[in-house]
C-alpha cells in the first residue's frame, strides 16, 4: 500500500453538476519527495486498490480522500474529515502543466 499527498489539481473546462467531477488531474507528492500528476480515472483506480491519498489542512492534519460517485456514475475523489465530506481538494492551487 502506498500513500501520496495531493498538492494541486487541474480542472477541465466542461460543465459538471458536481465540482469534484471537474477535477481532471491530481498533482501529488510521495514520501520520497517525488512529484507527478495523474488523471482522475487513474487516481480513482489507485485509491480503489487500497492506496491512500490525502490533503493537508491548514493545521497540518491529514485529511484522506475517498472515492465517490456522481448521480451519473462518474467516480471522483473527495476528502472526508470527522464524518463530513469536505472541499479540501477544490481549494488546492492549480498544478503547473
């Protein structure tokens, strides 16, 4: 099992009922410091395989990402803290391409 910190996102320009669906790429950093970017489908599959992705909140606490599905069946990641679904991913900066 691996773990990465999501440090930035890229949104596509399409219309989406759920803003989390609009995330096309997640930029991440692993424990060794390596950084990269993965598309939404690849990150969803990676988390579904038992790996972990998280965002650090403003207090330095890890907020983990979980796979969710939109009403249309599109899978995406969203953070959950203390039982509440949060928008931590949406507040991340855009990744440089």
